[in-house]
C-alpha cells in the first residue's frame, strides 16, 4: 500500500512538471520564466521597459498554448500598463497574438472605447531561411467614444527574411535573422488618421521573443527595443 502511494505521488509530480516546464521546437517553456526588453526613442533615450512572464502552459492537441503576462514600466520604475496575450507552438509554427504588438499608449486609449477586435495573428516558422516571405497579420477593431463610432485597423505586410547576422544585445550575442515589414495603422473617430511605418526585427532560433526591434517612419528611426534579460 505504501509503495502504491509513493508511486502515485511520483506520477503526480511528473505530470505537474510536464505541464509547467516544456519544450517546443527548441524553445524552453516554463511557468514563471520570462524576459525583459528595454525601450528607447529614435535618439537612444530610454523610454521604459516591458517585462514578460509565462503565466500558464497548457496542451491543445499536439500544440502547446501559453499565456504571457506583460507589464510596462516607465523610466522611473512605475507600472503604467498590464496586459496578457497567448502564444501557440505546434512544433513548426510559433503563433503570437498580434494584439501584443499594439503599444501601451494605444491600449490605454482603447480601455474607454468598448473596443471589439478581430485578429489575424502573427506567425514565425520555427526554421527561418533567408529570402523567405512570411504571412501577413492584422488587427481590426470597432468601438465607440460616447455616440461617436471608432474603428482601428493595423495591417502588417511585406514580411521578408532579409539576412542572417551576428547581433549583440544586453541579453547576449546571437546569430539572428533580420526580418523587415510594413505596418499601416488607421484610426477613425469621426476623422480618419493614417500612419505608415516600417519595422525591422531580429530573431534567433530557440529564443521566444525578438532580440531587437526598430520602428521607422519615412526612413527615420522613431524607436527601438532590445532584449535585456531572460530569466
């Protein structure tokens, strides 16, 4: 009886470890682990940091689903925004909730507008190759500000893997794939406002998040972020 009880305890412990610590496509996933990115404006002045933590890992068929908690801190260390999103890994494709790309200022604005969104999530093949063209992604939202209807559309297109480069960020040195894309955003609250930007991101095999991202408008660097810590 005692041996059966011990085996039952061991099986429960093993089961919990499988849920809380997993690997998908060479990416180590563990509840409570995460990463941080440091953000800067176009002139290199710090603007704050994002802290990401894997809050929950579950299985959905052959895919691994994990929830990421995200929090933004300003340069004084004060929390300004919290959000959560989901990612999915099926062994070949890493899919990310595209809402994670909406910046914290926009999210704060949307909180009072009863926005309802539809998503075409962003995807990264586990094995990238130079010259590869990646799938487009988009966010489309409708809401209202008082009696005035509000619409928001963000489309990420022309996602191309341009090169493989050696890149050093505070979190380490990696062989990284450089990915360029176009981003168009349109928000209408009576009068439509359109913004077109270009983005460059760097990704490395086995690393969950971008090593570095750069945002340009009309060829001018507007902001960038760097992976500063993995924990």
